[in-house]
C-alpha cells in the first residue's frame, strides 16, 4: 500500500507534518505529481502556499503496523 506524508517547509531545518493520505486509485495513469499535490492541498485548504509543501511517498506493507495500548 502506498501512502503520502505531506510536509510544510517551516523555519530553517524545521518541517511540519500536515497529514498522511493513503493511495486508493487503482489506475496508475491518473497518479501524477500534480494530482498528489492537489490532493494534499485538500488537507490544508488555502492556508498554506502549495509551493512550500512537499510529500514523501512511502510503501507500507500490510501487517507491519502495530497498535500500542
């Protein structure tokens, strides 16, 4: 499963996690840099300049996450 972690460039050497979205689209042709960034913009709305935002694509294997009590 692919996830995207969205970050905001902050002050010098500081980055702020905005949110994590899971890729649900099956058609890889529809997945592009611009479509991912537009999707991430839905998290923050108009409060963040999209030019200061970036994402990291992470591959998560099912069964690797555990919940702590």
